[in-house]
């Protein structure tokens, strides 16, 4: 019987809803906040860096970067050594909003910890981190029509 996928989907939706509510005052969506935080922790970043660290698809990252630039939270500048590269960095306002977004995410995690308890939180967190690490970045091009990551599945079957 199918148990894990519907449960993971429900949890993902609930966490996204919780984060959206927490971030509403900042005027950010959960993806915008995640990308802002990713850029803030890895300055300067590029769109490719953000994609690699978040597994968010290229078109979404490009759109979110455009929106964060319009909100004056990040700057986009040509790299001095390689003009083909566009560096992303936080503005002063972006630094402040990034810190507030990190607090919102920490509050969401604290709520989850309260619901399931400290020991379960550690176990579940470790399991989710291990799963994400094992799967790695998931560019949409690597997902087959059945939604199975062919290369990952083949590797798992050999193990």
C-alpha cells in the first residue's frame, strides 16, 4: 500500500504553507526566501550555484532572481574575471531581510519539533537529509516520464 509518497507530499504542503505564513510580512514566498538565504550564505553566487544548492529549476531561479532584484534585495553584476558570469549578492536591505527569513524558517522548524518531539525530530531530520543527499540535485531533465530518477534507481538496485 502506498504510504510514504502521500505522507511526504502532505508534509511538504504543510511545511510550505507554514513557511508562507511566516514569510508573509517580509513579502517573500518560501522559494524566494530559500534563494535569498542561499545567495546570502554563498556570496557571490550565480544562478547555477543557486540551482545546485537548492535543486530549484533554472527557469524558476531566473524568475525569482529577477523578482529579488526588483525588490532591491540582491544585485546582479558581471563578474570582473569572466564577463559571461553574473554574480548575485545581497544588498544591505537584502542582508536584513535574509536574516529575518532565516528566523522565520527557524521558527517553522521549532514548530515541527514541538509537534513531533525532539528525538523524533532528530531521527526524521536525519532521514530526510540522508534521502536528499542520496538523491542529490534533481534537474527536471533527469526525471523520466514515470517520475523515477533512472540513474539513481539503477545505482540503488546495484547496491
